[in-house]
């Protein structure tokens, strides 16, 4: 079982979580390493068929986007205003403008959706999911594990929105052990 299946975010926010979890430090894989693994992830997990095979430059850009998003969520949890601003600027720069369009639904409610043009559709879908989550007040529940050796993304379902680790038993206790050792060594 995948750890993201343990604490999955609701749809469509789950796409952002799944994008972050294309890399695992703990299990040592990165699905954005090769054009084939990325294309397979797009088709099978994100439901997006890319117009062309991505090259190394595209992959580099998507990896930067993913890590900027991780930084953004970390700053959201515990960052200073300056850290939040710099993470937001970085991701805006990578994503670029004009990813979304706005319209009214059949129920006379406003909504934003991703523009359906070519290679930017993944960015658009990620942005659409983030806006939707913010609108439903669950954006802050999407988190990145506080263990720096992990950084897996999980959805915090706790009542007071206080979870900091993807898995308390694994990452929580490891982090506590490390802090304990650091304190002992500096004595
Ligand atoms: Zn973790």
C-alpha cells in the first residue's frame, strides 16, 4: 500500500498530493526522472495525455515546480511571512499566468477551471485543484511531512489541523530521536 493511500486528500486536491508524491526520499524513487515514467504518471494517475513526449528540459521544469510546491506547503505550515512570500513568488514564476478560466455552472454558481490548451494542462489542473481546495477551506490541510528525510505529502484530517508527520510511528518518532540525540551531543 502506498502511504498516500493512507492519508489521501479528497478530489480534486488529491492531484496536488499525488504530484508531490511522485518523489519519495524514503523509498528512493522519482517518477519525474524519465520521459516514460512521467508520461505514464500523467496518463494513469493524473488522467492527462501530453501532446508530446517531454524532453529533459520539461522534466527539469516539472521537478522545479514540484519542489517549489513542496516549499510552499512547508511555508504554509510553519513558515515566516517572508518564507511564504518567497515560496509563492517562486511557484508563480514557474507556473506562469493565465492557467484558469472562470464561468458559471448550471446551478448559477461561479467556478474556475483549467484552460485546456496543450502542455500547460497539468499546471492548470494543479492550480484549479488548489483554488477549489481554498474555496472549500481545506487547502491548509494538505501538508508535507515535517521529517526532512521524508517530506511526503499527506492530508491532515485531525480536528485541530495539527498533524505534522505523514506517519507518527515512523517519522514522528525518528524526528524525536534525532532531536534528542542533537540535544545530548551539544551538551
Ligand atoms: Zn514522513
